C-alpha cells in the first residue's frame, strides 16, 4: 500500500471515530447500558455497517488511541492486531505507522 492510500485510510478512520463520538454524545437519558448504533471503524472507505455497542463498551475501546471497533471480517491483518472478539464486533489495535497515525488523529489526544 502506498503512503497516499495509507493517509486516506487513516483520515477515514479518524473521521468515523468522530462520527462515533457524536453518536455517543447524542444518546438519550436512560440509554445507559442499552446498545447504541456505532459505525464500523474499519479501513474500507465504502463500509457503512453499524455495530451495536453500549457506551461502556465503546469507552473501553476508546481508552487507547490505537484501538478501533470493527465488524468481524473487516480486519486488515497487515496493519492491525485483533485484541478482542465479540459476537457483534472485533477490537483491533493498529500497528506501526498505522498506529502512529491513529494516535496523531485521535480527537481526544
Ligand atoms: Zn467495516
């Protein structure tokens, strides 16, 4: 993969993370413990699948700027490692350059 497409993917993933942050902020009172519909944060530019996760599950992933929530099967094994496997989603950690880009683009950092 060349640098240009790596950058495009990193920007896309950072954008999805911001979408998910606003989904999380937009929850209603009483939503605690109920699953919200987050966007899959995978590297595919045309993926628009949803992941049902509670706010607590999402927060657990967002503790680390290199971690993303993706649908099973959407992993890119050459640049990420699967840390957790759930029915609805996987937790992946970006490696090497992809990890550095993910941390740099983390809206919370
Ligand atoms: Zn996806």
